[in-house]
C-alpha cells in the first residue's frame, strides 16, 4: 500500500505543478531518463527538460488550468477556457527511495477552444 500511496502522490504532484506553474517541481516528478510524449496536443515527444520547457511555455499562456485525476488503475510491479479530455498512460520507476514518472504518453481525445468554436462544437 505504501507504493500505491506514493505513486498517487506523484500524480497529484504532477497535476498540482501543471495547474500552479511550479515548473521546477514538475521536473522533479519525472525520472531524469523519462520518455514523454505530448504530441497529441501539439507538443513534443522527448526528454524531461524538453517537455517541461514546452509545458511551461504553453501552459503559462492559459488563464486557468485544472487537472482532474480519477479512475486510477495502478499496477505496482491563450485566452479563455481550453477544455480537453483524454488519458495519460504512465510508467513509474523507483529511484532511490521515491517513485518518479519514467514514461508518460498523453492521449488527448478531444479539445474545445471556447470562444474560438461555437458552443457544443469540439475540435
């Protein structure tokens, strides 16, 4: 149960860092050798530093961000609102006495630019 709680904490730290612009803290949730893929949202697929820099640049332009982390399945072994939905597929690794994200693939399924699209239309 300790591993499960620690992994859930890593996910909460990831969401908190993105939502609150804590970019140094965001980098710390990833393993130094992490493989990260944000290409479904127009971002890079690459290493920790590249993806965190892109997240900082792109998310800093968004007025409000709120991650909702739910339906966990953990196997231990611009202007306006931008509603999006999809999945994060993650792999974790223990480094020393803590867990970190080793692989993250963002699978964005929908995105709606409020103000840019008419109500009810998704892009």
